[in-house]
């Protein structure tokens, strides 16, 4: 696919950092191969890559490293 399915812009192959939520936890995946629209910024991840992400997250295997993530609550920021 060389055109964005949303705006018909040009898709560019890129690796990104992707966050995934699973069972109340946030997982960060680095170097995820994607296609990103140069016009609207939409990110497309292939089914094969999504399956690999699921395998990694669901397996509970040892991550490369762990990071502390700050959490903000907009309801309290008024």
C-alpha cells in the first residue's frame, strides 16, 4: 500500500516507539516497523507486526529494560 487509506497521502516506511495497554499495564515497544502518512500522520502497523507485539506483551517475557512513567490526571488539573 503506497497511499494512506484515510487521506490518500504518501505512506513512508518508518520505525516508531509504540505504547500498548494490556491488563491495566502500559508496555512500550521500540523500533516498530510501520508506514506513516506524510500528509495526515496516520500510523499503519501490519497484521504481522501486530501479532509480534501481542506475542511479546502476552508472553510476559523479560523486557529489554523497564521505565518509570509519569501519570497525570486532567480531572485534578482544573
